[in-house]
C-alpha cells in the first residue's frame, strides 16, 4: 500500500553516481505528471555540486549506506526509494532493510542474482508484512527481456488461449558500452563464485530466483559458444546479460501464476553477421571471463581496460547509443510471432536511467493493488510500465508486423 502523505514521490539514492546524475537530469526536464522528489547520497559536497551543475532546486538528503537510522529517516519521507548504489552485494542490503522495515517501496539496477536470492530468503516475509514492494532489475537488465517476453505471451494467450512454449531472444543490434557499475558488479559476482562452491551451483540454476514450490524443471538452453540457429537462420553468440535476464523471466512466470506455462523454455543470445564474427566475439568474451577470474590479470583489466564506477560515456555517445532486441515464439496453432524491444539511448546509461525512473513512478502512481514483497518488472509493473516507457522513455515494446 502507499504510505500516508509522504513528502516525496521518489528519493534517488546514489544521485551523484554517473547514472544517478543522468536520472537527475532526466527528472529536471521531465514533461510528464508532477513529481516531488529529492536527491540522496553520502556526500553533501557532491550533492550540492550536482545540483549546481544541473541547475536543480530540489531537496537533498545526506546519508551513507552504513547509517541505519539515516536510511530509515530517508525512507519515511518517500513513497519510493530508487537506489543506484552498487555493487549491491556489497552496499545494497542496508537500503533493502530500511525499506522493508518502514514499508517503503523500492527499485534498483542490480544484475546480481546471488544477492537477489539472499534478499529474497532474508526479507520476503517481512516485506509482505510491512507492505513494501521491492522491484529488482529495473534497468537494461532486465526490463527489455522481462517485458518483451511478457508482451509476446500476452499476445499468444489473446490469440490462442495458450502461451508459447518457447521464446528465443536475440539481440539484433546494440550500441553502447557496459557501465562501470555493471562491470564492478560482474567482477564481484565472479569473486564470490570463485570462493563458494554452493554459489557456483546456484548461479547455473535457471530457476534460482523462483519462489519455493514453483515446480519448473524443463531443461533450459545455455549459450556457451558460437552456434548456427537453423530455425531463425542466423549465427548466434553468448549474451553476457543472459545470466540475470533469463532468471528474472522465469521468476516472472512463477509470480504471474505460471502465465507462460509449466514447461516454458527461454534463452537469450546475440545475433551475428556471420560465422566469423560469432566465433571471434565468443572467443573474446571467453578470454575476458578467464582473465577476470585470475587475480593479477583482473587487476590489470580494472586498472587499464575496464570502466570504473562513476565513469561513463559523453552525452553524444549516450544519444548515439541504442538497442534492438527481438523475441521469437511459435503459437500453439503454428503461427510465428515476433516482438521487438527498442531503446533510443545507450543501454547502460541513458536508457537505463529513464527506465528506472519510470519504474519508480509506476510503483508510486500506478500499482496500488500490488501487495508487499519482492517483484520483477513484468510481474508488478507490466502494462502500466510498457505504456510509460513508450510515452516518456524512448523504449518501445511491440509486435513486429
């Protein structure tokens, strides 16, 4: 339920991060409904500098991730906390706890399945009791995947009364680099998995985020190499975000009352122009993963190659970024169906900033009947968010004619 008379619709926690500043710029220029919001972060000086640079006249809250009382006070002032402070496995739990304790709604940009699983196990029951609605993965991972599958299955059910038994997502085009925060989160996942055999086992389970008793057991495709897909007549290569996106989609299926069916199959990959490109790209990704798991090489990557948290592309690069993701399914009557999700900014920054803000507004203004607990974008926000993204975020989810 919505909190009674909060001061703000949204608080942006981590507002001085690279993506947080883009979110502030987006809200400063927002032409939609009236929004009351505040910035939050650990540095008074940096918050004031961001406000001055953008020309913002909004309140700010100074609070660090280890200040339990300060986080509770922040949460009590708002309907929704949007947090960009990651890696979430290192810095995210205190914000989750504060939101759960105060019944405050929440959304984040995490792509860390091991952390989501820990939060589910630890706080799901308390969130149900307090009424806090927490929506994970409301950026490029995993809104396009989650809503693309949801839209295709909605169309399938409308036309045949049955969901498609299998959907394949292929990244047709993408332009824009990974964010420093995303890279830091990925490296932290690899570090945790290297030291924990049980975590390594959990991370390969496609249903690791599904609630207990989900009953799903069908074997899922895992893209590890360059392959030719004869059904779609294209070469494919692994997609690094598949490891979180696929798990979010299966959790959505469970939370939506098995809307996609008990034996639903889903996989993600990138399409390639030809065999050579597929093999070279796959080799490069494999080499990176090997290097990231070897401490001296990982240190060199972090120092000289990879973007650091807080770093990101120029405004021009953000504007020139884009993505085009295609979802292919076959209906029970044999009809083929294709849905596309396209975004008009680079995925890791420009588009992600708009998606998470719209997710926060959707939670605050459009879903009063959703109960407390942890949710996915498709299971909690679905049609309302699809409409918002098209109108305010340059993200279109639609069938391909």
